[in-house]
């Protein structure tokens, strides 16, 4: 219910990855790409008992591209909200 409420805000875009998309670009785990106002990118990766922060342009560009692929594989924001509503109706 909380995700549905937050996802309805104008400044939030929520996307759900379909469970049948097993080979999506995000299967290697979570990562965060941060872009400063000056365009410099940072890549933060956290896994079991370790984390790393890099500014290597090659790695940050690849991660930003991977993020774009993940977004294209996920349900669109409206479809995602409808999916969440459907799940809530099944509870």
C-alpha cells in the first residue's frame, strides 16, 4: 500500500520488474549511479560485506547504460501501479 501511495506522487516514478524477466540487466545485484550537477558520475556498488565507490568513466558509463536497460525491461510507471493494485486486490 505504501508503494502505491508513493508511486502516485508527481515527483516519483516507480517501475516494477516482471518476475518472468529472469535474465534482466539487474540480475548482478544493486548499484547506484549518482550524477553531479557538473556531469561527473559516481558508481556505488554494495554486496555482502563489501562496497565500492568509483569515478572511473568507463565503469560509470556502463552502469548508467545498464540502468537504462533495466528501466526499459521493467513495466512502465502506470503499468507498475496497476500491477501493485492488482496484487493488493489479491490479498
